[in-house]
C-alpha cells in the first residue's frame, strides 16, 4: 500500500457522526447535525475510512455540551423517532445534568415517557 492509498479517517468533529463525501468534494455536510467538515485536499477523491459511529448518548452529550441544540433535537428525532417537543425536553434534561450520565438520562426519560403514555 502506498502512502496515497492509505485510508484516512473522516467523522464529524461536532457529533462524531459518519460522513459520506462524494469523490472530489471539498467539504461535506454532516447529515446528523448539519456541521460542515472540510476534507483534506490529499484525501479528495479517495474513499474515506469511516470509523464506527459513537453511541447515541456520546453524540448527544457532545452536541448538547457544544450548544448545538438544534442538531441534538434532530439527532433524537432521527434516532429515537421523538416528536420535536419531546426531543427538546430530553435535550434540556441532558443540559440540566451537565451532559453527565447521558445514557442513564435517556433510558430513564424514555421509561417515564412510556409510563405517561400508558396513563393517558
Ligand atoms: Zn455532525
């Protein structure tokens, strides 16, 4: 393998999501959070190695911590099929907990939501 063919790693700096640039593209927009990522000139036209996506809680914690609230809401809508108001509520909860224990917060919130739905 020559240096030119060495795969490069490409993932979104904001949320850790996968990026799929087309050959020759100079920038690629993250489908998860809308962040625009520059592609190094030497990497254009080559297929990137995209590392496995980080778990949802890690990406959500990064987005909320980085104040990308809109993207955080979008992530929850995409991944958990939450309506906008519910996604916003969960984002707010993660922020109140300073982005700690995000996995536990999501789990607890989803369970609470399921119970509320059962009552209604
Ligand atoms: Zn992203």
